[in-house]
């Protein structure tokens, strides 16, 4: 389940805690601590993957998304 929400956490939810809250309200529960840790790890992997794909394919938007995710994780912000 956590893998399925990485793109949301690294995309539409960034800067929009209301969207995250609405999602989990509909889902019926928040993530457990273990799931939150998994989300952070999976977000880091997604970010590195975005950068490693975006650079050779000259896709600055994908690279920027990956770098922004890593910066948020480094600051300790939500994934």
C-alpha cells in the first residue's frame, strides 16, 4: 500500500496537507509509524530514480522533482 502513495506524497501532496488529510480520511486511517518510515525510504528511492533517469534524458522537471524530494527528506519534512 505504501508504495502506491509515493507519487502522491512526492507530487500533489507537496505543500498541500489538506489533500493528504482528505486522502487518509477517505482511506479510513493514517499511516502507521512503520508505514511512514517506509514512505520516506521509498520517496528517497523514487527521487534518486527520477534524477538518474531525468539527467540522461534531459528532463529538467523530473530532475527538479527528485532533487526537491531529497531536499524535503533532508530537512525532515514529510515525504
